[in-house]
């Protein structure tokens, strides 16, 4: 995929493949379902959208080009307006949330309000892990369920796609794991497929191989008409918020003449998502929001052996890596910083704030109460 990005985009600071060593490194054959293969296939499908790829790569590297509002509705107002409102309509925005500052909750609150808005379009939330995807889905479902508005006559407003959903989400909100309309269509076709399989096997048992071959062709044709459930949820389903892992979402990249399938893409834990993957995700939406913390763990990437240091360094940067100083970053209108932390002991947050966040990170009232608790160990001060 990096080699493809270099071919279609000479105006972006992407390292070129130089020499046989780099070329061999990116021509390695990966195992089935490997993330690198999915990423390469995603960019291959974007070959006819060179300008789009060029634009999102620049944005993923921190080059902001356009401050005009994106063509998506505003968030509905609420009594507790969050920090997300100010950047919701921007075509590219960054929500910087240090540990314990409520980043996921802020995003979940905004998405719950979006799901209830009249005429709201689709929003895709992508995360680097299944655990993170479950956490976002569970929080949004919890907010909507409390108000009794999670489910509609057409189905659940939240769809958690993929196969990695955990037990908690499956137990508390199983309706978020299937699109009802798709399930009805799938179940009907599955029954048809089961009947055809039984007829085919009976024909084989009777050694009527010509008849078995005809039935097998019917079976293959029926399977080919079965749509992808995630794509069905995006194009026809009731859900207004679709939540996937980045790996699963790569299958949506470059599908159709217009790659933008949804109104907005939100990349949660964006500090763990590489620039290249971020750019691929960005092609799916009309606008993009990255939510994360560049000071925490960076992208976890299976780098092919033999790649040059320049390429390895570039691949291990995220769409937030250009955010170095909080004070400098806040000068940009598309950046918001969550400055109140709710879970760290004040002594710990003070050190983190001074060393990592330019002294801007502050303690919320409930965090200040932690200073009154006795130490966890009598040996500690």
C-alpha cells in the first residue's frame, strides 16, 4: 500500500521505495486476512481516485486545506453542549483527549444525539480494536436505551458490525449486532440454501450427478445474491451509527464510483491508527473526525522485514502525530483539547500535565477528592 500511495501522490511527504530491499519488503506475500493485505487491496480499489487519495494523505499528515463546513447537519442542541459541537461540521477535525478526560463519552453523547436527529445520515465509527468498538457501541446504546429510543419500528439505531463483539455487548444490546431487515432476508435465503444443499446431497447419494450439478449452480447463484451485511446496514438499514474495527472497515474502501458512503467517519483511538489507515478510512466519509491522544501508545503495525528506516518511521506515525505541543495545536480552529481529567490522583495528573500536556491538563472536582484518600500502600507517601 505505501508503494501505491507513492505512485499516485507525488505532492505528499511519503517516502519513496528505493532499491530492491524496499521493493522486496512490500512485495511479501501475507497470510489470508492479514491487515497489510486488506490495506493494499483498499488502496488498489482507489486507483481511479488519485486526487482523493492525495487529499486525504495530506490531511492525515496534518496539512489542513479547507475550513469550509462539511455538507452534514449540525448536531441537535442539548442542555449540556459538549466540546464536539464546535468542530462537528468541519471537514477534518481533531479531538485530543488525554487519559480520563471523557473522550469516548463526549463522542458517544454526540453520536447519540445525531442518531435521534431528524433526517440524520449515516456515521461510521472505526476503532483499532474490538474492545474499543464494543465500548463505543455499548455507551451509545446505553444513552439511547435510557431514553427508550434505541429501537425503532425499522430496527436498532446502532449497528456494531464484524464478528468480534464481546459478551457484554452481546448480552446487554444484542439488537445492535444484526440489521433486522438483513436478518429477515438472510434467514429466508439461508433456509433456501439449506433446502438446496439437502436436495444436492440426495441427488449425489442417488448418483444423479447431472442433477446435483444443476442444484449446485442454483446454490452458487443464491449465495452470490446475498449482500454484505455491513454494506446493507449502510445503504438500507435503520442504523444511523455503524461501528466497525479499522480492519473490517477496509473492505468498504473504494466501493463504487463515489467512495464516500457515509456523512462522517470518526476514528476513535486515532493515535493508534497509522496515517495510511487513517487516509483509507477518510475516503469513506464526507467529513472526518479523529479522536485520540498522540502522547499515548502509537500505531501497532506489522512492518515487513527489510523496510528502510525512513519508511518504517513514516508507517508508525498516526493522523495525530503532528500534534506535539498542546498550546501550539490549540491555535488551529479544527483542534479541540479535553483539559479536565476525572480519574487520576492530582499528583499524578500534575506530573502528566507538566511533562506531556504543557501544564494545561486540569483536575475535575471528583479527581480532586482522590487527594483525600489514604495511600494505597503505607510505604507510599
